C-alpha cells in the first residue's frame, strides 16, 4: 500500500466526494466581491454550484439583466481565480 501525505489524501477525497461543490461554492462566495465588485456582491443573495453550473440568485431585475450579458466574463474570471476550469455555465435566477 502506497504512502500519501495528508494533503494528497484530502485532495483525492475531495475529488471523489460530493462535498467538492459545496466547498467550491464557499470559495466562490469568498472571492465573489473581489471578482465582481462590491455592488454586485451586495445584491447577490446566494451562489451554488451544481454539476459545473454556477447558479447566482438575486432579487434585483436590472442586475439579473446585467449578469446575463456578463456570463462569459464571470466564467472566465472565476475559473482563473480558482485556477481550474470548474464553471462551464452560469444561470441567473
């Protein structure tokens, strides 16, 4: 049986676990203001990741419209910040 460092073991566990999306959603929530700005972050109620799709929830109609136009930039900025191609699609609700 091979030896693994704790970091390697945790990394392998996270890649196989259902917890990965939840942890990534927390990471995105933490960097959301930095990536999107204070105003957008202030009016964003919830962020989820389900099967590489980012769901952004906001009650503000004009913000929903603005985010619709920025989907490609949101994907690019967040994937760059996360240093992996995690997000493939964005849904605004």
